[in-house]
């Protein structure tokens, strides 16, 4: 497990889900090379799909822009080590 502490930039998730997000990100950083952002994002997305149902999205990287709509209570954006993590659930169509 990495020693670094996550810095939450913005969220509307319940605290328990926030802790799961940061834990999953830390596990992903332990499992994959820091440059393998796609694998980390896939890992986190699958973890959230299993735990909280399908429809989750995850973006991992050091430089990205985004604009999206999310289901209330399912959004978090945080930094861990040198990477930024964006996790959210898409609203039902």
C-alpha cells in the first residue's frame, strides 16, 4: 500500500464510498505501473461496478479535461501521488 495520502479536490459521495475510491486507487497504484493509467482506470471501474452496480466511469492521469453529467452522490475527484482520479456514475438514460 502506498504511503501517500489522497487529496480530495471535489466530491458529493458519501464518506464510505470516498474511502473505497481512495483505497481502490491505492490498490491500482500498487498493482500497475504508474504510467499505465488505462489499466488503473479499468481496475477501479470494475471494482465500483462490482460493489455499487454497473454504470461507473473512471479517468486516471496527470493532465486531462472533462465535462460530464453524473448521478447525484456518485462523484469524486482526487489526487494521489502524482496522478488525478475522477470516478463517477453515469445517470440512467
